């Protein structure tokens, strides 16, 4: 039996308060995990990010 590796991703939508789009972008790239969990408005659960590939 072969083994396969699958990559999953968890997508979450959050609300970020900022004075400009640039500031929102900066905050989006530096936000801590706890803040994401606290401010999420939607959690789609895990989805397949990359299809299975055989592990050799």
C-alpha cells in the first residue's frame, strides 16, 4: 500500500480595525493566533490545499 501526503489549510475571516488599508495590511501580516481566534467572523474548517502526492 502506498502512502500519500495531503496538505490542508484552515481559512478564517476576521475583522481588523485600522485607519488605512496599509495599516490593515500590516496588521494582517503580524496578527497573533489568539487575536485571529478572538476576532474571527467565519471559520470554514479545513479544506484540501494541495492534492495528495505519493510519498516515495
